[in-house]
C-alpha cells in the first residue's frame, strides 16, 4: 500500500476559471479523480490544491497513473508524491 498525493496549480491564464480544465485520473485501473476541476479546486490561477488517496501496488510493485482528458482541456499535474 502507498499514499499517493497529486498536487495541482493552474498556471495557464486561459484555464484559470471554474470549468476551464476538467480531467480524470486513474491509479492502477482504479478511479482517483473524475472531472477534476483545477480552477475550482485551487480557487483560480497560481493557487495550489492537493488530492491524496491510498492504493495497492501492482503485482510488479508499480503504480500506474493514467491522466485522461475529461470534458475540457488536457490533464495536468505539478506534483506526484508516492509514500510507500
């Protein structure tokens, strides 16, 4: 088991407002975030938000993080922290 924290901050002024960037994140095939809205979570441009969950590693000891385009714009992350 490991705790995975993803950190986000919208740095592009074109996607700072609520609803301007939404995407999904899966870890080892399990949903972590659905339609995650960076602008809404962080409160606009240049503000940070963090999401943390615990996941089991694959049988090979890996953590496969998939960022999938949601309803608008491409996914982003600024920090990936895995604490085993």
